[in-house]
C-alpha cells in the first residue's frame, strides 16, 4: 500500500490537533529521513543537536532536516531529556517496532487513513518516492540548464545553420 502525501499531511494535522506530539514526530521522522524503524534508537538528543544521524553500516551520516531537528530538540527539552534516545518508554527504554506501529495506526483511525498505511515501512516508502521525484526534477532542471548553456554558446560562437559562416559578422575564427 502506498501512503499519499495528502494522507501524510492529514496524519500530521490530526496528531497535532490531538496533541500527540510523539507520534507526530515519529511520522515526520520516518517520512522526512527514510529512517528504518530498527534505527530509531540512533535518534538521540546529541544527534538532534548536531543535525545528523550516524547510522551503522552507512558511509555518510543522515542529515536531519532543520525543522525536524528543532522540533526534536524542543520535544526532548519538554520531556526532560538531556542525552540519549529521544523516543523511549516511561522506563527509559527504546520504543519497540510494535509500539511505534501501534501508535501510528491508532492515529490513522482519527485521520481517516487506512491502518495498513500507518506503518514505518509505508512512511519510508513515501520518503523514497518523494526523493525519487525530487531527483527527477533536479535532473530535468540540469538538462534544461545544460541546453540553455549550449544555446548561449551557439549564439556566441556557433556557426549559422547551413551557411558555413559565423553568426556574428564581426567575429573571425
């Protein structure tokens, strides 16, 4: 199942309206970073402060979007967390995959989103689809920019089509 962007925004709006900040942040985290749920313990107060997640087995650190980073730090401060995992149980242990999924799926009912779409995996899929869409857009812009550059060069130094003469009469090559 594919979660749509509008369903994602409805989940966020509903979480905010119901003052369910933790589930709001979980949804936003998975959708804006693509973080696998088993790496949730890597989201620490320290990582939020630095703005990057150091994931095991990854060569490059995962950057946290600035808006999410600020929200995570505000949440941690209000929860009295100064170090360690941001998402933990009352006992201070990391949240389980099951607990994360249950919290998101419970919100789905109120947000009028199919419960099956309320999983970290579906949120990650939305992240990957969004990244692919952004990359396609960037590639298209790069191609258009390259075409404009070639057109500009053609005007500046190119040959007039079919004449064998320079476009600019005062330019001699």
